[in-house]
């Protein structure tokens, strides 16, 4: 009987550790992204995934796909950085915000020239 109990506890520990190992990091997934800037409202898809222990992101819209320069998640805080071409010059946009389960959002800085807001909701799979 004790041997059976030990085996059951060992199996339970294995299941718990396996589920922790495969737990999705906050922010990972596909998101419906809305950005509000002085230029207006812009909708796109944000895809965040983990590659080799590092987060990477790609923005997708009718204009095509563009990789983000960086993605950082610390606890519930997220920072996304992307460089775009604005009037023929590069502009770094930094999105700072918070993640709360299936939504995230915060403020955007457009190269120090302007600010805006952003929000995203997780796409249902």
C-alpha cells in the first residue's frame, strides 16, 4: 500500500512539474492590437512567441509583417519596441504596459515626438 502511495505521489509531482515547464509565459500568443496615436487609430495583429528562451514578436497588418526590435516581460509589465519608417526617417516606438490574463495595454512613445495609447486582447484559439 505504501509503495502505491509513493508511486502516486511521484506521478503527481511529475505532472505538476511538467505542467509548470509547459506553462505559457505572460504575453505569449496572438493578440488583436489597437494603437491610438496622433495619426489616428490603427488595428493589427501582434504575435509573441518564445524562441530559444527569448521572446520575439511580429506585427501583422494589411501592409505586411514587421518584426519588433525587442519584447520584455517582467511580472505583469511588458515593453515592446519597434522601429518604423515615418516620413522617410526611422522612428522608434516604445510600448509600455501591463498584462492581465487575456488583455494588455498601456502607453506608447513615438520617438519622443508624440505619445499615445495601446491595448490588445488575446485571440481565442
